[in-house]
C-alpha cells in the first residue's frame, strides 16, 4: 500500500510538471528563450532522492534538482506559459510546484512552513504571487512522508528565478515565462 501511494504521488508530480497547468496545450520550445535568461539546466550528476522518495522512472523531460534538505521536479524546457488575470479569474495559477524534504510530515505540519519567492531577472516586475494562500501538502503514505505544494502566479512574462525556502534550506531555479499562444480564430 505504501509503495502504491508513493507511485501515485510521484505520478501526480510528473503529470503536474509535464502539464504545468491543466488547461495548457503542449509546451513551447526553448528557441523563444533569449540567451540572456540563464535557465536551470539538467545537472551533470542527477539528484537521486532517498529510496523512500524515489520514483520508479521519470519521463525523459523531467529531472530532479536539490538536496535531501529540499528538492523539486523540473520540466526540461523550463518554459512556463502565462496568462494575465481576467475578472473572475484572480486565483488562476501559472503553475504548481511540489517541494520535497526528508523528514517533512503532513501530519505534524499540514500547512508547510515553506516560503516561495520569485524575482524577475530581466527587468522590473511586481512580486510573485501565491494566490491560493499558504502552501498545502500532498500525502505520500501513512508514515508521514509527503510533499509540500505551492501554487504560483507570475505577474508578468520574462526570466524568473523561483526560490523555495524551508526553514533556511533554500532551492532556486530559473524559468522563462511567456504569454500563452492563443489559437487562431477560424475565418
């Protein structure tokens, strides 16, 4: 049962990282990313979490970054799609990010103490928003292993550094955020 729950949560992580947002079409290509945006690359030596947290197999375009103190899954293109908030959609997200840590327990900390911040690297911008309130959790199994889950809204497109900070243990990565390409209307 524990293994099944672990597989289910890791599948959710992978699907979220792959889709980034359920209403989005396939990811854009990295050709649209300017050379001045230092996207986080796949590490030369892959981070492998402890066996209790290790997924059986990640898709080729997903990799993990971090340490046992804090890690996350990343979709290789490092491109997120963005839409401006519209009236009635002020809580829409750009993406969700799962954060993992050895020893994190959803039972003793149902509202994780993780703080997520972001700064635009290629120009001025309003601060990153966490519109859904505090972080929540994703339960892996009954032993207390779980993931911290944050919803993020990036206020403007551009090159963004996203940082998770869990009680002083920090993890940052850089993504390119570009406007969602709307399908052309039929004539």
